[in-house]
C-alpha cells in the first residue's frame, strides 16, 4: 500500500506539466500503462496555438476557437485559456530551447485549419509533442516517482462514495496494487483506439473516462469526436498522421484526376474546420474515389516535415511524385470527464486534465493546436492550486477488497468493435445505424468487480464502456454540430441543442442503475 500527496494516472503533456510545476516538497507518483513516452502527446506533429504574431491578438484566437467549436464552447473558459496562451508559451521558451525560431531568434509561426492568423508554434518542425515531452521529462525532480507498465483500473472511494482516495492498478504479471493519495488526477487521454482508423497511440483506450464513469463522476459531450482529415492511407489501412500544417503550407486535397475537393465546400477551402474537411473526404472515399494531399508546391518538404517523411517512406510512398494518399480517422475527443479549469470533477479528490477532461474549451470541435495548449494550461493551473491548497493530513485509508473470482464476461471482439464504431458511430451517423450499434454493444455487460480480469480484458471493458457512452450520446443529440454529424438531422438546431449533454452513473445500493440527462 503506497500513499502520496498527488497521484497522476497518465504521462502526456498535461500530466508531465503538472508534475514539473508542483513544489519539490510535494510527493508525486506517476502511473503509466505503457512507457512514459507512449502517449498521444509524444506523437503530436502539430504545434501549440498562441496569439503572439505581429498582426494577431487573443481576441482573434477566441473567435476562431468558438467558431470551430460551433458556439458550443464555454466562452469564459475560452477567454481564460486563450488570453493566457502567449505568456505560457513565452515562459516555456525562456526555460528551454525546444521551439523553432528564425535566424533572428523569433518564434516561427505556422498556419493551420480554421485559424485566421499564423499562430502555431512548433518544435522540431513536425515533432512538437516529442520536443515538449522530452523537455518536461528531463525537468522532473526527485520528488516525482514514475512507475511504468502499471494499468490503473478502478478509483478507490471512501465508504460514503463521495471522495476518491486512490486507485487500484495491475502490473503485467497480474499483481493488484493499491495506491492512495490526497489528490488523484486522471490524465489518460481520449479514446481514439475505439475506431479502425485513428491517429492515436495504441494505449489510448478511454481508461480514465471509464474509471471516472464507474466511480460516479459526471461526463459530458461524449458524442463529439473529432476526425482528423488526413491520415496516411495505404492498402485500406491508416498509418499515422499527416499534420494539418502541411495544408497550412499550401498542400491541396485532390482526387486521381486532380479535382480540388474543397473548392466550393467552405470559404477556407482546404483549411476549413476539421469536421467539414473530414466529411468531404469521407464522401469521396465512400463513392470509390481516392483522395490525396498534393504537396508539389511545398519546397523542401522533407526538411520541413521530417516525421511525416519518415512515415511515408516506411509505407512505400514516393514523395517525389508529389501526392500522399489520405483518409480521415479519429483524432480527438472534445467531451470527457466534466471538470472546471483546475481539473476538479464532481467527486472530491478526483481530478481530470488533458484530453480525458472536458472543460468547455473545445466546444463541439477542437480548433487545431488548442489541445497541447489546454494540457499545458491545465497542468500549470492545477499545480498552482495544489501548491497553494491548505496542507491536510492523509485521509483515513479504507482498504478496498480484492475479488479474484467472478463470472467470465462475454466480451466483444475488439477489431469487430472498432470496425462497427467506424461504420455506425463514426464520421457520418444516423438513427438506424446508431440503434444497430447500441443493440450490438448492449449484448455485452460489464460487472462492477474488475479485479479478476486481465489487463487485456480490462482494456476491452473500458473500450466497451466508452463505445456505449459515445453511441448513446450520439443518439440523443438530434442535430449536427461540429464533430457530431447526423445525416438524418444535417443542420444545427440552436433552439433545442445549444447545450451540454451530461452523463453519469448513479451510485445507488445496487450499483447498477444508470442515468442520462441534458443540462443547460
């Protein structure tokens, strides 16, 4: 049994920023189900959005974020994060030399979809996530203990079920470990691996979201999944992300015969909001046509995009031909565990930051490069709050029981579930498909006692829970908005639906009852 001041589940940018910013006298433990760098943050090719350009200002960035989010954002949250972005970036730049600059030492700024100005800060060209994560890992102090290959699977609550006091976790050999802390932070990312085509790391299966749900925390906006328009697409499979920065530098989406598919679709054409571009590409692919990024106008492509160049070479793409085959895939969850900007959930002692959390910043569709910004902001903000929080003794520990015997669950085949989620609860949705998917998912049940399941089974269970939550939320929202597109309700409906969709699991005596509600 281990006790700490702060227990962090996950090792992405939000988690590491928090760990680095906490005072040295705070005992911190990071648990990660893989290695410390096996997170979405490490794969992030895009950059960090901040209004630091000569002709830019936070007001423009705020407008772009709310427009991309289809006015579903929390305006006060957007203002607070965006207004803080310039000082956050400048502060990080002053502490470490890992961001790209011109010959005069000024930060280079790139353009991405739905932005009105060049405001994307990069590191290592298209390796921003790696650069920032490497910097943060090197900055960890002796008060931070990192445990790898530890799979957290259950929040430990006090007897009253109103405070989180720790988590249960499994090691690779199946050993169950108890970790207790004054503050438990879920920073486990989204759930991109629910879909056949995804840019996400293999470890991103919605674990923290499922843990929070089973503990009784409120979730919000689970229907809003962002599909990135351009993943490398070879032989019917996706093989990594082709950053939006490529289109920002002039690449055009075309068919085999050179038809520009975004002309006449959106005023910003190839740099339109991601949901618009993804839906357009999807329709062409569905009709049997191939879609490519025409990169022929980009000079020194291999030097400017080394990570993308490596991905393409590994998959047999000859960049000299000037075309990269692409398809859209799941990229980011706008919804998640309902929190405030500090990461506080509806359960005392339980926090969520990064993609696992939903603060209201992104609305119905995330503006490009606002995600790394949010992770850095939330990690910094929560650290400030915890550093200044009144000191309290360790809570009384109520050791949770472990049950190694239980019925064998009939679990879905993961590959089949991913295919069906892509087909029925993916880029384009409708009531008939969603009902079929709900019926298919509901044939599989999840029990409360998880101790006796293997790590592989736990992963499948968490994916199943997230799939049900997304499908149910998508059924309830009878409109199209941002990353949620219903072909049977193709228009936005501000009269009835400009509001959040809240989901939570009631902690009643039988622990079986669930409830969904719509909140303004």
